[in-house]
DNA sequence: CGTAGCCTTGATTTGGCTCAAGACCCGTGG
DNA sequence: CCACGGGTCTTGAGCCAAATCAAGGCTACG
C-alpha cells in the first residue's frame, strides 16, 4: 500500500510526457501511497452526485465518462486510457456531474484526494503536468462538440478512429496504425451521437472503400492520409508534443 | 496600466464566488497589472494555432469559442460572460486549438501569462478559484456534448436557454428569468448543432406553447419549471454554490 | 429611402433513426 | 463434445426530424 509499485510507472510516464520532470519528481510519483483495485467491464468507478475521496489512475484497461438523459439515452463524453487520472475535477468540485464506467476489465491505482492536493502545492512540475492532462482532456471535449455538432456520420466515425489511434500510439498501445477497439459498436454510437445500426453501416462503408480493414474489433487504418482527410482530422487539439 | 482599476472588480467577484478568498487576495486581484482593450462584435481575440502572451478577462460583453470544419461549417463550443478568464489553457498548452471571437462589443483586461503563472504559484486560494473556473468550463463542455449528441432540437434549445439564464443570473445579469440574448439565431444554431432555420422554428414553437415570451432577442422564461423539465435541465453541472 | 443583415415561413429532400429479423460468436453446462 | 443462449453484429424496409432551398418581411442605419 505504501510501498513503491511498478504500477505507478504508468502514471509517472504519462505525466512526464506532458511536462519535463526531474528524477526526484519521477521517483516521488512512483512512491505515492495508493491502493490497487480491479473492476470488471461495465462497473461504475464514479457515480453522478457523489464526491469520491480518491482519484483513480488507470494502470490497465479503459474507462469512459457518461451521462444519461431523462429519455434514457446515453452519451459517452470521453474515453480514458492507461496513465489517465480520471477524477482530477473532484479535487476542486463538490459533486461529480457525470458517471465513469469501465469499458473493459481495468486496474486502477486509487490516490487519496488529500495526497493529490498536497502534491499540487508542493511539487510544481508535477502539478503542471496534471493540469496539462486536465486541459488536454478539455481540448478533446471541444473537438467532440465539433465532431458531434457539425460532421456527418461517416466523417464523425472516421474522426473518432483517427483520434483513438493517435492516443493509443502516444502511449505505445498501437503500432502501424493498427489497434483493437475495446468497445462495442453500441459504445461507439454513444461516443458519436449516432445509433448502433448506423455505426455498423458506416464502418462497413469505411471498409468497403478500403480506408480501414476490420477484423472483429481490430482496426487497421489502411490509408491514413485519406482517412484523416475524410475525417477532417488534425491532431493539434491532442497537444502531443513529439508528433 | 499598473494602477488599481475598477475593472478587475468583475474578475475578483467572479473568482471569489468560486472559492473563499480573504481581503488580501481580493485586493491583490484588483491590483493585478493589466491592459484594457475594447473589441467590436465579431473580432478575433484568439486565433487557432497562435500562442497569446496575455490572458484576456471579460469585463463587459460576451465572447465565444469556435471551431471551423473544412466543409466550412462553424461550431460554437462555449460562451464566455463577464468575469470569465478566456485563455487559462494557453498558460500551459503551446498553441491554441480553437478561435475566440466577440459576440458583442466587449471590454477585456489583458493579464500577462507570466503574471498569472506567478500568481498560480504564490496565491493558493486564487489559484484554486482559477482552476475551479476552468473545471466548471470543462463540465459545461460535457453537458454540451450530451445536449448536441442525445437531445432533439426542442429539448436542445430549451436546455441552452436554461443554462444561459442561470449563468447570467449568477453574475446578476438576469432577473426574474428574463434576459437578453447577445446573439443572432445563427449563433444559437452554431451553439446547438442545428441550422438557423430550424432554430427559428423551435423558438417560435416554444413561444407558441407559452414556455417563453420573446420580444426580438429578449427572452422571458414564462414557465421555468416546465421549460427546465422539457429541457432535461439540472443545474448541477454548473457547480453554482448557493443555488 | 435604399440596402444589408437578420428573421420568418413554406415546400421539398434526405441522412440517420426505428423496427425487425437473422447470423455469428463464444462461454457454459449437460 | 455438442447444444443452448445471450450478447453482438449485420442487413433490409420504411419513416421522420431536421436540412436544404427559396422567397419575403422587418428593422436599423447610412
């Protein structure tokens, strides 16, 4: 529980990609007190209206933020990948305004909110990296608003695939523009504001056109430049330094 | 330029609503070095791809964040009202990923990014308030994703009106559920992912049903409870303390 | 008093939704 | 080892909410 764990490497690496960090900061992050927990797919990590006292960090697997309308439909708001801190906002806000659920089996490290608050004050370089992570997430929200508000279904799905692929590549979970979707087509529909049926048709169409190759949930982007062009995709909003 | 100005009152008040602040902090905010600038309606305050060296704070008027697709359509991502700092993210991110434009004539106070960076490190209570403002903005993004992704046109417009009204009331710019829209119906369409024509029809329909009363751009919410219900509106996501 | 921007309304079209049925895939238990 | 069943994916048919196209009307301002 208090001991150094290989687990928090994921967090330290993810944050150090965001802002330069010295060995001391890096070491400090790895030694943060935390508690490991595993969740089955579909579990709730955070529920709307509650105020969690820990911030989970994803070590392995995927989660998503989600809101439900009174009419019963679900909108997925964002996806979290390994290295992401999934509850920075509840450090400063009273109640969670949305739900967080696991997409697959996930392993998280819980860090106490009080530990984080102290860290934000005492470690400016780490604090900077955490804020950058939060600001980039907000930037992705903005792009999703554009995606859902002003792009047609084909463009929208293409954009989603480009974004997810780039994010995975940045943390080494995708190679050669090829990756595994950790979600059903229903989830994909809830990410893009479409229906599962229409997502299916669009995916088929993208395969038929030869832009992607699908094998179950494995996606290979066959023609990156063309897909990105059709997707109206530019990765500036992801704020990934090296690329 | 360096002198105390009545202008920054707006910022100090807005931030102190977000996190408790002592007289010293309050005074410090009012005495921040800044430069006042006015913009005509439609001016660009920030352009995608640039890195401004000041953060504008709205003293009077309204601005909006906006992105354009390659197909030429525009999506408005958020609205800023007096007291809002409109460029906190560029403190930490290299290039702006979107545009900010004025909706009406606006007066802003430019604060140097370096001044802000120093402030974030030296004044924890103010820093907290600034981060809360940024986190609440992200929360509003999340709600807009839901609004655009999963609500029909009538619900969407109703939700937009509820949100805008509550935000204005929080800073004393609306009374009795009655306020002035600082935008054209085309802007409203770009906020909601609809077309101007359809926005017009929905507004008419909301008047005809008696939920709102319109006089040019003046909106009076005649039946708040009913409008909020139809809008699937709950103000939790705005994180306004007192209400 | 002309003109440009905004608003309003009608007619028609269409992208994506709904409804429905069947196929596939995989884990489970007999 | 195979039958069963539930979740997911796929495809077809028909429909509808919102888009598009188009034409006037209003208002403010030079």
